[in-house]
C-alpha cells in the first residue's frame, strides 16, 4: 500500500470554492466507478455512523441522483444531483443541492467538477466545488470538511478491499 498518497483540502472563501485533491492506490476504472455507480457510492459516501441510500441514479448528462444520508436514529438528509457534463473516465460535473424527501431542492446549491487521472496505478481525483452563496459555504463548511475527509477515508478502505479481490 502506498502511504505517500496526496490529500489536499483547501477553501477559497473569496472564490466560494472548496478544492480537494486526493490520490488513491487503485486503478482509474475502479475509482471512476466508485464515484459514478450508486451501489459503490452508497458504500463510502456517508461518514460513519451514517449510511447512504440512493433512491435512484441515472448517470448521464441531464440525469439525476437522488439520495439520503441516514443517521443511526433514522433521520434522513436528502440531496439531489444533476449531471451537467460527462467525459467518461476523465471528468464529470454536477449540480448538487440539499432537498426534501419529495425532491424539492433547497437553493442555493453547489457546482461540482470531478477530474480523474492515473499514473502507475495511482489515481488522482481533483474536485472543485463552487458554492453559489458564501453564506451557504460558511454555514456547512465545518461539517462538510469533517464529513468529506471521513468519506474519502471510507473510499480508500473500499478501494483497498475491491482492488485485492
């Protein structure tokens, strides 16, 4: 296992943007699938002890994913994502917003841009998250930072398991 994997998490409040660069000791097709297939997303996206459940996903331009993060007490926090651009195995973009259980988005939301590259079996994922509102960014930042770091650690563990099957 490569212990020198890059993990960079920066916040640019002036640009209302969070930038995440994370390397994984796994080949690109597997990492791509982990970010784009609900059966894999549901295994790593929710920070523990929460779990993630996808109601539906249609990974195509104009398609959507509707999912919830569920607490141990059963409290659901829904989100809806609309895919705005897909370049297979290299990049996808989506608009993300919290929502109620009936798929009504809570605006403003955020624009996510995911880029993927591989070098010698290590895959680098670069994620840029632009928030439409600085107030929204500041309101969710602490919890988002902790949660996203936990989620990416979950992903690292899942990829290690899947890579060695």
